């Protein structure tokens, strides 16, 4: 669940807002004159959004998960034995 606050309130409640974002998983939408100006999200949510935006990376993750399910795995030793 997102929560929306005007910028004037956001200034005074920054520490509490960060706790909500990190521990409860909420997004903070900061408004100015009733319009959204900025959004604060957790680092984990940002990482997820970045991965979803990178189609090449997302496809690579899907292939890796398929390899794991199919048992196509190599040990660290196997990968670097000829290096």
C-alpha cells in the first residue's frame, strides 16, 4: 500500500518514512500542490524494477532458472579448472 504526503510533511517525517519503506514495504509518494513530484522506494524494489526493465537480463535469469531445474549445473572448480 502506498502512502501519499505533501512535501512539507515529508521533510519532518523522513526517518519514520524510511522505516515504513524498508520494513513494511510501502512506497512514499511525495506531492507538491497536490501533484506527485517524487516517489521513495526500498533498494530491493528499485533492483526489481531495474531487472524487469532490462529484458536481456530478465531472459538470462529465466534461462538460468531453467538450467537449475534441468540439473545443468557446474561447480566453481569445474568452471575455473582450465584458467
